[in-house]
């Protein structure tokens, strides 16, 4: 009986880190974990906003709920390629490109009012 090559590989199913990933990007997971923990404590621990006014406490809990929605989404987007999320940074940074000019106009020298012609 032959075993398929992909199943016999010693590292089959093991996810390895991309060596080109900057070191500071690896810090986003523990930072997000701490932030999620802080948001959960802000929602469920009464003493977190106990000394605040009622309006400020409600605002804090609302922000904690919004954080719990945003953090997982941002963690998923962290590993996405720019083309997967619609961000084309190289085109936006290139002078004279349609992405860097409003309404696709060509870039020209700034006028005295600061608007491009």
C-alpha cells in the first residue's frame, strides 16, 4: 500500500510562520487578546465603570462592545493580502495615478488655493 506524498510529509498539516513577516506584526495577537480581555471586563465587571457617571459608563460599555466586534475582524484582515481587502497601496502612493487623484484627474502642480488643476 502506497501512502500519498502529501500525507507522508513530516510537516503535513503544520502551519509555519512566514519568515518575511515583521517581528512587530507578531505582537498584534497578544495585544488583541489583552484588549479583548479588557473589553470583556468592562462589560461584565461592575467595578470597572463604578466611579464614572451613568452616561460615561454606558458609553464605555458601548465602546467595549464595539471593540469586541472590531478586534476579531482586524485580526483576520492582518493576514490578508492587500488585494484581498481592496487596498492597492502601491497605486495610491504613485504620483499621478488614478488612485491618488480625485475623480481620476491627472496630477498637476498645486495652485495658490491648494487645489490641483
